[in-house]
C-alpha cells in the first residue's frame, strides 16, 4: 500500500521547503557592471588596439569565428573575456 501512495504523490517532499528566488533589483540605464561590454564596444576596442580579428583570436586562444560571433552579438561575452579586453586596453600584452 505504501508503494501506491508514492506513486500517486503529486509533489516531491521538498516542495514545502522550497522558496522562490527573489527577483534581481532593476538596473538603471547608467548602472552597468564593470564587466559588461556591448558587442559594438568590444569591436571598437579591438580596432582601437589595432588588432585584426585573427590576432585577437590568437590572444584569446579561440577560433576566429568566435571573435566574429562576439562582435556581431550572436554569442554573449563572458566576464573573463571582457576583463581580458580591459587589460589589453590598459596596456597588458600576453607573453610571447
């Protein structure tokens, strides 16, 4: 009889203790994290550095297609990729 009860149980045992997540606070237009960069800003930064997409792909150790996807907005930039771009803007160069 106990097996039949479990079979017909509608919710799991955790449904009583589960609390829904609080929605994030709304952001204003001017309130962006330092690790956010639009695809247009990313491409402008690459051009300002005087790097081709192929050279930037070698620095990032990714395929050329990945760079073009980032710049077109087809793929979202990760925060680590944006931080590396900011380091490049600040003058850091990878060891050769």
